[in-house]
C-alpha cells in the first residue's frame, strides 16, 4: 500500500511538472495576441458576470477595490 501511495505521488508530481513551460521573450507577443484573451467576446463576458452575480446573490463590485464593509 505504501508503494502505491509513492507511485501515485510520483505520477502526480510528474504530471504537474509536465505543464511547466518557459516562455521566451519573443514568444510573449503570441500570448498577448487578441485571440488569446478570455474576455474578447463581450456578450460572453456579460453573461458570465450575470451568472456569477446570480449565484452569489450580489451585484456590482466588478473591478472595484475595497472591502465588503461598503467603504472604499
């Protein structure tokens, strides 16, 4: 059983490290491209915010700093 736990740990460690990638400076332009943005579809952003606020039973606060006490 101990060997199985070690194998699972080692496997998950290897899978986690497989996702790490170094980005060279000349490749950063590709990542900054408009097509790579998650908010490029305005309607999808509005609908996603609506679903989030409906789930959380709250409105506003998107992009606004401050605490939940009502003070800024």
